C-alpha cells in the first residue's frame, strides 16, 4: 500500500475587492414644492391705507415724517408711532405737533405718504 500524502493545496482565492463599485442608485426625490410658485410672493403688493395722527417729527428736506397714528383699517394696523417717506412738497407747511389726516401706500416694508393735510 502506498500512502500518498495528499497535500491539499488550498488555493486561496484572494478576490481583490479593491475599487469599491457601489452602485449609484440614490433616489433623487422630486421636489414638487420647489417648482410651485409661492402665492403672493412673486411681486410686492402695494396696499393703500388712510389714517389720522399727530406729527412727532418731520424733516421736510429729507422727505421724512414720523406720525403717532391711530388704527389703519385697510392695513389691519393698530395705533403706533412710525416713520414714513413723503415727497417734500407734500410736507410743506406741516410741523411737529400738527394733527393730520393722511393716506399712505404700504409695500410691505415701507410706507409712503400720498396725501397729508392738517386737521383742526
Ligand atoms: Cu404704523
């Protein structure tokens, strides 16, 4: 009997996995909200309001007037003191302490006087 030592050469299959080949299969979510226009944000909407108040500060040459005004219904404003821009010509003859009736255009950030007149 011959014993043939059998040496099993184990063949290591060194499978090289260098170079990660991950599939780029990330799902890109469709952002439909981004495509939809945002209502009311496309353009500044100018609102017109009317009120009465007292002039607390005025600079005719700069075209600035500060009013302590009452409610302005059209803009849903409570009474407050705030500054407005105005054409200097509109402010001629008006001084601090005067009671005034006025109208403004409000663009969402700033108010511009369109009419202003002293009241008794
Ligand atoms: Cu105000």
